[in-house]
C-alpha cells in the first residue's frame, strides 16, 4: 500500500513536471499576444499553432496571417516565422527560465479578427512516446515503465531545480534586507543631520535677533 501511494505521488508530481498548455485566443490585425512558460534547462519543449478557419470549405483569406517569435528571457531566439497560417517548433532548453511565444497579427485595413489555436508542451509531455515504442519494439507494459522512469527522473531533477531557485530567492531576500537596513540607517542619519542643522539655524537666528 505504501509503495502504491508513493507511486501515486510520483505520478501526480510527474503531471506537474510534464507541462502541457493548450489554449485558443483571439487576435486582431496589428495587435500581438505573448505567452510565457517556465522551462528547466535540458528540458524538451514542442509547440504548434494554427489559425482557426471559421469556414471549413473555404481557404483562409490573405488577411489571416500571423508572425510568430519564440525566445528565452535572455533574448535567445528559438523560432521565427513570418506571414504564416500555421507552424510548429521544438527545441531543448539550454538555460532555465521563462520562454516567451509572441504572436503578431499582420496589419490589415479594414481590421480583421482571427482565432489562434496554440498548444505548448514541455517535459515528459513533449516526448514522442509512440516513436519510442516503435523504435524499441516494446509492449504496453514496458512503455508504461519507461514513462514512469522518465517521470521519476524528471521529478528528481525538478526537486533539485526548485531547491536551487529557493536558494537564489533566499540570497536575494538576504541581499534586499541588508540593502534596506543600510538605507534605513542612512535615512536616519540624514534626518538627524537635518534636524540638527535646523536647530542650529534657529538658535543662530534667535541669537541674532537677541531673542535668547
């Protein structure tokens, strides 16, 4: 029972590690929309996008085009497409952090609106298990074991990644608190200095006026 409970925990955590984001959003001509996803280093990620055709029996008009850019928070470009109706991308993250996919609707007058279907997967969800099964000639049970092993490995790596992020946040908090302490001390010194100068100025003024 304990073993089964542990396995269930790993599967639940694996679902957290294997991120799969599928969404649909509206986009007007000349406007853009960006979607970000936090991805760990060495994690595989795949995405595909397409403009939803409201009329299945007719081709999309020329105004229904988008420009797509996928990049990391450090400015590294991973995907670029201009004036397309659909596309896909895949890459292995070389750095941890937020990755951004931006969609820009081509400018058109009169302005038109379109619906974009976007699916973004990373981690375990991004792996093509069908090809793994074909290449390895494994049965369903072995495939599930492989999936579980990949999930456990990803959970283990995710734990270390979260621990590193926690340590970075602690260092940042410590540095911030230290800076705030010095700033508070400096503000106190300035306030006391200004108060002393005001007292000295008032005293000099009263002495000149022979009030005291």
